[in-house]
C-alpha cells in the first residue's frame, strides 16, 4: 500500500483499532464515517480534486441509500501543492476507506451494496482480510469492479481461510492500484464507488485439515502419471464432504487465498476429488491431469509435465460445501533418465535474503554452471554464468513479486525454487 495510506491512519487517530462497525455508514462525525479510517486527512495536506473540481475523498451521501439514510462515496483524486511531499507526494490516488473489527468466526462471505463509475483504465476493489492473534494473514477475499453501475447492486466477496481467525480488516478503494501496486490498473481521478449495507455471511463449520502430505515421482512415464500423493486424514471426518488434490507450480503465492477455491477448481476442470472413507488416502494422477500457474492475475491450467517444480495441495471441503483449509506437500520435480532434471532431495540449493531487494545470493551443494531468474509467466529475466557453489545475481531492476531462481549444475542437474522480490 502507498505511504499516504499509512499517513492517513496515523494522522486521523481514529477511535481505536476496533471501533464500531457502522456497516450501514449511518454514523458520521466531522465528515468521517464513524469506525472507519479514510484519506480525508489529505484535504489538509494539499489541493484535492477529481481532475477539475475539489472533492472529499470519502463523503457522506444522503440520497439513495439502500439501508438507513446515508451511504459512503469514495472518489479518486489528484493531490497537488502537498505540504508533506516525502510521505504524501503530489499525484493521483485512489480513495481508501478501511477498518478492523474483532471476531473469531469464519464467515462464508461478505456482501456489499455498491454503485460506481470507474474510469476505463482503472478498477475499484472491495477487500476483506482475516488475521490471527499474531496478525498473520489467515483468510482473504476480494472483488474488483469496473465500468459504471448507476443503481445499487449487491456483490458478494467469498472468503477462504487457512487458520484460526482473531480479527478482520475491510478496505474499500476507488482504485485497486491504491491497495495493490502490482495490479494492472491506472489510478484515474474522478473514479468513484458508493457502498452501503455491508453484511456478514453464514458462519462456517470448522472442517479439520489433513496432514503428512507427501508427493512422489513413482515412474518414468514422462507425464502426469509419474505423480502420486499420499495424505493422512483427520480422525473425525464427519464435517468433511470431499478432499481435492490440486497441483500448483512451486512458488505460486498462497494458492489457498484464491477468492473462491471451489470455483477455481471447477473452472480449471480439476477432477481429482476424493471421497472420505475413514482411511488415509493415495492419489495417482493421470496423463490428462493438470497443474496451475499464475499468468498476470489469473490461474492458468497446464498438463502435468517433467522438469517443472510442483507442490501438491490437499483442500478440505466442509460439510456446508465451503472449501476451507488446505495442506501442502514437499516440492517435487518429475524426471526421467536423461532429462537432466533432479528434485530437491538430491542436491541442496538455498537463496538469501528472501525476500530480496537488490542482490540475491544462491548457494548450491555442487558446482553450478548458471543461475537464472524466471518470472511467473516463464520468461528468463536475469541470468548469470557460475563456476562454483555460490553466485550473486542482481535483481534490483525487477518489479516486486514472486519469481523463480533456477540453478543448472555442471552435472546437468536443474533445480528451480521461488523467492520474493521486494
């Protein structure tokens, strides 16, 4: 998130981290919705316009609410003549409105009544995040909207979880770029989104997770039939209707954080559904099975092949039909004799620091001939010849995100792992 986002939070000194929820935006004090933090503070830092006219980034609208008598309108703006250019430089910003509230329940979804008019180059976003007692992210959901909707319509943000919840964070932004700088949008002054009547969905029944997920290369067939995964099931399967074995390219960040894992698996035509039977499970993949990688912001299916590092995830579907938790296997690369591939159990490869800002140092347990950095869409973005067991490669020019580093050894072995570029 941009620095101005945190500047607003510190300057506003909102009424505690866990203020009243005010999900209908009925209560307002001094031009701000009670319980929410906004970017309205920037009106005291510089000139705020939507490109031509003065605006309030987060304003109360009193005509047309779907619940009560008012709703929130968040408008993207241009900041000029800033008095704090270090933390709040002049430029275009999406209006962000956010709050946190405590809850240990896991909600199936959140719904929002919205109306909006978003510029062609941009999209607005409704984002919900769940954190545990250590403030680690354990749940997430979001929906992006673009174009124009003159009447209020209800949109639903499905949630997925990976652990116990202590509190939630809700953010509304007229530009997704304001929350996630790597999203392919351009903040456009004048874009706006109106929000009213936020509703919490059904509380999910807790489904226990599986354990001891092990992926193995069991043959040399040159396709997905090489791959086998075993896992131990919970002692009590009464709240479980199915398991799903899903293969991701290693390095895909947080696959359990897909906005709707069940829809993801359906749309990707994943067929490895396993019915609980009271016993630990073994899944043998077929030549037609697929793995998922990320291209841009989308999951893309590919046939399972050799010489790609995979991680297998076992999702657990609860009794209410929601795919809630997952457990991951070891990293594995399918190989056949003569392919030159090798999995991580044969040679040791590590990289530091991870995340890396400028330089990434890669250390190997045998002499390497080259180290390459590969983007999530498979493009080699940096490479360096090596003559030894350690190499340092410059990654300072890369955009922030997840990348692979691939080591080719003098013996013809190849190891690919992931790292995060700050």
